[in-house]
């Protein structure tokens, strides 16, 4: 009877192992499209045998564990490359907004307004006494000033919007950080008995990848199943079930948003993820564009005023500035020129003050021609010597080149990430063909174990009946 009871136990174990195998296979098939899911496998081994006087008798099969297929190196590469891809995408998207400000595909662009302004002086030279043409000069000057102020303001709005988006991305990162810490606790509790909480680990892995899209991180696995997550400079975001949230505040010196962990400013540490891409545009490209506008506006103000002061108006006035003079806050610093440029009230309120003449003789148009010629003259702009048009074209081209380079990098990065995901899928992904084979294998094993159980059960009943 002992041998028959052992055979029943072997059949029971075989049924249980087959059921577990079928369950794991079904779980794999069901999650074939689940993001972050890693293929699982049931690990079987021989059950400890029974030692008897007649010899060592086997006790069938047992389920040792259910494990998932992971490659930590590939997972780590995917996270780091995802952070770089997130940075590139956010940088390109935010830089495109800057490019729109300088879009010259319309007649109201800055280049068109500069040409129209200097052309108005050329037209005035054809009839220096015409009040109509003088009014066109003033209106062209106002339109140019309005365009400078408008583009300057739009760039500042993009900068402000970037700060608002930074706060949103930080909030999104905080939700993921909290979720990862919670999963650490759940994994630790689930794995106390030595088994692997595969599904919880999959959820945590996906959350870590999503976090890496926002900010570059370092991940270290801890004893007990948890992970430690830090910034690249080692500032801790998560240790086990404890976490630190990102805090957005304002940098007093600049008025721009900053990101801190506790009291530590980590803004400059963030070199990957969408947050880094947004910071690159906000901290480098927008200030660069604002400076270029200021340098261009300051040069136009200075050069036009210098020539205008040497001429005479219809009323014989001299030394008159056409634009309000700009005073540099510090030597070589033109900050604020573009947002403050304006036609002087003296000229705007009295068209006779426009200095089209040089000596005041009848029909004298020398000064109007001199101002008109500035548009093709090489002048000093922000430490460079070139025409106004060349400077503006170079500024627009620089933004375009950076966008083109970012687009190429994104294409390269996407291809690299696709390759890494393919490598991951080859190891961790679910193959329907393989699962179909496993399904048939466990089905047949279950059917055989069932037949064994029935046979042994019948024999047991027969032995019992014989004893009676």
C-alpha cells in the first residue's frame, strides 16, 4: 500500500506541476502585448526521494520556482538610452517653438521689417520734403520696434511656459518615484519566502523606464528585492520604500524655475530625460536668441541714431535721435535693447525733425541716403562685423542647423533603441510559437498524470477490496 500511496502522491505532484506550467504559459500568452512584461518559466526538479529498505524510491516532480527572463545589462542600456532619447525629443520640440518666432515665411517677419524700415528712408530721399513719406518712415520705424518687442516677448513666454512644463514633468516624475518605492515594499513582502514577485518586478521595471524618460537615473538592486535610485551625482531619489520628491522652486537670481531634492539644487545635475532637454532650450537657446535680438536692436539703434544726429530736419534741427537712445547696463551688455526699442517721441510727434538732409540746402537728401545705406553696410553687432541681414540670417540658420542636428540624432537614437528592444524581446519577450509548444507539452503531461492517477486510484481501491 505504501508504494501505491507514493504513486498517488507522484500523480498528484505531476498534475500540480502540469497545472502550474499551463498557468504560466497562459499568463505569458495573455501578456504578450503588456508593456514591460517579461516572459516567465516554471522551473521543475525531482522531488526528494524516499529511502527504504528496498532502495531509494523517487517521489516524482516538484515546482522549484517561477522565474522571468531578464538581462540586466540590456535593461540598463535601455534606460540610459531612453533618457538620452527623451532629452533629444524635448529639446527638439521646445526649440521648434523658438524657430517659429523667427519664421521668415511671411511679410511681417523681422527681416522684412528691417528692409521696409531702411527702404522707407530710400523712398524719402526721392522727395525729402514730403510729409507723407516722412510719416511712412515713422510708421516703418514703429513697425520695426513693435516686431522686436513682439519677438522678444514671445521668447520670454516660451521660457515661462517651459518653467510651467518643468513643474508638470517634475510632478509626473514624483508619481513614478512614489510608485517605485511602493513596489519596492510590495516586492520585499512578496519575496520573503524566497519566491520571485515577477509581475511586480515587471511593473517596477516599466516605471523605471518611464522615469528615465523624464530624468537620467542610476539604479542599483538591493538585498531583499528593492532598488536604489539616484541622480547621476549620487543624490538619492529612492532607497527601498523610502523616497524623496522633486521640488520645483524659483531661482532668485534669474526668476527661472529650479529643481531641488530637499534643500539641494539638482537642476544642473539633470543631463538626461525630457527635463534635461527642456532645460537646455530654456537655459541656452532662448537666452541666446534673446541676446541676439538685443545685440541686433542695440546696433540698429546706435547706427541709425549716429547718422540721424549728424543731419538736419526740415526745421533746421540737428542732433536728434530717431530711436530712443539705449544705455548699456554694463559695457558690452545689450540686455533689454529689443524689448525697449521705440521711435523717439521727438520724431514721432514732429515729422519735421526727421533729418533727411545734411546741409539743409534745397532738395538735400544726403542723410536719408546715408541711413538707407546702413542696410547694406557692415556694422558692429554683438562683437561681430556684418550687415543686419547677415546677422539675422545667421541667427535663424543657427537655430535651423541645431534642429536638423537634433532630428538626425533622434533618428539615430530611435534606431539604437529599437535594436536594444529587439535584443530584449529576444530574451524577455513572449513567443507564441514557443508558448504553443509549451502548451501542448504541459497538456500531454497533465493528461498522462491524470491517467496515472486514475490507474493508481483503481488499484488502491482493488487492494482495499481484497483486504475486506
